[in-house]
């Protein structure tokens, strides 16, 4: 994308046009989705149900670029604490696409399984089941919270989410053009970006934060204290881990080039680590101007004042 008028991100129409050229499409509610999310799959997901025959289903709820794939990888190691050899079996059965996949994703071209194919595979194996979605509540499976399946709701500072999302859309060359960054920040604040408004998405799930089957987790605590987070997740899902195995998980699942509370990341030899790198906490400071940050803060306060989220996620 050049700085020329043709590829400008000055307005929502310009950004939408850019995304449509990249293969995105617009839902009738105005939200833009990538091609991995088909209209048919969205309709099916809404009526997906929550697998009443299984009690070991764990759902992950988040907005894209909030660290969900990393979290699912960690949780996979927790689930197989007593049979570590099964980690490789999981890769054989689900494949890396399944670990990263959301239930609304489907792509025959890339091998991305749709939710029905994935659930059928897992239904035939005696494995703990983890499923995730980037959808807001009104588009996610009906009755998800009420099903009493365990749910981990992941929230991340929206300024960092904005930059991580932008980096996934633009090349490094384009990122050097700070005018385009500023334009994208404006559109993110207004919700004219893939998967819609971060603010609306977060509010739609936030009201369930105190439900007994819901655990609230922030990207910031996952990033800053991996050990405590691993122990917190294990307790939530009812698994007791030895201190040695907690240390093993921290070393195995510490992201490259990231601080994990003193743990050095192991050298990674699989494709999984090439697919996730949502960036460090506070990366937005390398891109936002003071005025852009202030504009973001104003929007955040207007939507979340008094909810408690403003205390959970410092915006400065």
C-alpha cells in the first residue's frame, strides 16, 4: 500500500475497499470478515449447540490478536499433564490448523476444518476438547455461557490489539508510513475493521465475567507472569500440576523474544511458533501519537467507565 490516494485509509469506505480487495467480505450487519469465515458457517455456528454429551469442553472467547492461540497451546499442555506423549498425538489428530482454528473458520484450500468436521474428529477421540471463537455474543453459539461448559474470556489492551491487527494486514514497508497507521487507528476506534468493534465485542461478553464457569484472563498477565497464569488455568480446569511440570510448560510455551517472568524460551522447531507473535505489552507506544492515544482513551472511558475493565487494563 502506498501513500497515494488510491490506497489511502482515510475513511471507512477506503479501508473497506482495501479489505475487499484482499478477499474480505461484508456481513449484512456491516462487520467485515476474512474469507475463512463464510456466511454459511456463521449461520451454522449460531445454532452449533454446546455438546451436552461432553463435560470436558473448554471454550476460549476473545477478539482477534488477543493471544488466544498462544493460550490454547499452553492449555493443551496442561490438559495432557499426565500423558505428555499425547501432545504429538493431538497434532496428528487435530493438526496445527485445528489448534489455531476458531469454530467460525473453514477453508478447504488451506485444510482449515469447519466446526462440524472438527467436532466430529474430536467426538471420536477420548481427548479434552478446546474450542474458540472471535465472534461477539450475538453471533456466537447460542446458550454458550448457560451451558455451564468452562469458558476462558481473554481480554487485551485494545491499543496493542489495534497494532497487532494492523501488522497482520500491512507489510513492514507500509507500517513505516505513520499516516496509514493513524488512519487505521481512527477506523479501529470506530469499529470499521475485521470482526467489527473491539468495544462492542468486549462488552458483549464482559457481563458474564462473574459467572462461575467463566474465567477472565488478560494478555498482560499471561505475558508478565506465565507461571502464575499456568497455575491459574490449571486450577480453573481442575488439574493439579507438579511444580516441575509447571516449569516445563513455562519453558516450552514461552514465546520467542518475549519475557515470561524469567523463563527463557526454548528453541522452537515446529510451525506453530511461526504462526503466532502478537507482540509485547505496550507495543502501541511505538506507533501511536499522543493525540491518537488520547482519542483512544476517551473512547475507552466512554464505554467502560464503572465496569471494572478500566482497572484491569491500564491504558497508559
